[in-house]
C-alpha cells in the first residue's frame, strides 16, 4: 500500500514538476498537459510493442511531448491566441493524434510486452518484492531529474527562463526573444509530462487515450500542497516540495478511495475531492497571510 502511494507520487511528481515550470515559473496556464500525458503513454506503448529499447522509447516520448508543447507556444506567440486557449486547442488535437499513434485503439495493453518495470521486478525477485525494486528505481530517477532541473535553473538560460515569468520586459530589454524562451520552456515542461505518462503506462500496464483527463488539475493540486509543506525561495526546495506534494496528494486520493465509504464517497467522486482540495489550497493561500503574526519589532 505505502510503496504503491510512493511510486505513484514519484511517477506523477515528474508531471507536477512540469506543471510547476509552466504555471509558477513561466506564469503560463498550459492545458496541453492533459494531451501530452497520454501522448507519452501512447508513444512508449507502440514502441515497446515493436521491440524498441526502453530508454530509447522514453527519449522519443520526451521528444513527442516537447513537440506538443512547442506547438502550443507557437499557436500562442505567432497567432496571438491566449495561452489558455492555445493549450486547449493543442490538447484537443492531441486526442486524435494519440488515437492515430495507438492504431485507432483507445487502449493498448502491455501485459505481454517487456518493459523496464517488469525487468526490475524479475531482477529483484530473489531479494525483495518487485514493488520495492520499482520504488528504488523511481527514487533514483526522480532524484536525478531534480538534480538536472536544479542545475538547469542555475544556468544563464535557466535564470532567464525564470525571469521571463516575473518580468518579461527585462528579457526584451536585454535583447533576447521572449517568444523563443517561452517556447523552449513550454517544450521542456511537456517533455517531462510525456515521460511521466510513459512511466505511468509502464507501471499500470496499459496506455489509455483518456488517461490525461484531469492531469493538469492533479499537478496543480500537488504544487499547491507542496507549497504548504515547505516555505522557501531556493529552487532546490521549490522543486523538491513539488514531489512531496505529489506524494501527499496521492496519499489523500488513496484515503478517499479507502475510507470514503464512511461518508458515501465512491471512485466517481475523486475529481470532486481534487477540486475541493484545490479550492481549499487557494482559500488558505489567499487568507492565510492575514493570519500570520507580526515579527518581533515589526510595526503592526
């Protein structure tokens, strides 16, 4: 039970990191996520079925997600369409593209296909349950992604990307093209989303064209929950708390499924729980600041 929550929290935590990049750093409301998540799952499901190497499949899934994000950015910047609508348009288009990739099938099973997670289970079988092996792999994989993201945001381009969301005029005044920077940022975000979708596909054992429904909402919930767990402006803590928020979000969803019957909740009410959770986070973040006590010596 616990290992399942942790694995799901880490897998979807990669997606939450991507949502953090667009919503918090770029200040760009990107709904492409709901389409790029199943895109990553569709790509690896088809490639694994064709015998493609696992890591090559993940790399191609990242590339496909990055391309989807780039399309959203181009629609937004070149056609002057609001970012929210641009994401919705790309998400809608991706539904048909994902079906095409999956051979016009809504669902592809990986039951008889060799995947990385199956190999891990077989490798650790003599020593421990397979779920623990997958958990160890996910901890290492997410740790590596966090390190790479933290290093990236300490580079000149990463700092520029961060500045774009808070002060676009500064980027323009420095002679840089904000449209190109935003395109690369949104592409990076959706590439990570696609990787998350690919890992979720391997863990669940199937790819489904509807698996991305509500993904961006779950990512936002994870980001907001993480913001209550850790208070910091350091990029290392900002990214780490997103992962913690994702794990706690999955734990809350598990609790809702496990004990929700007490208040007559069913699996159909999980979206209701998610929506209520985000509303609660927004209310607390809005009015919680007024509840803080003044610092010693500070004017009241």
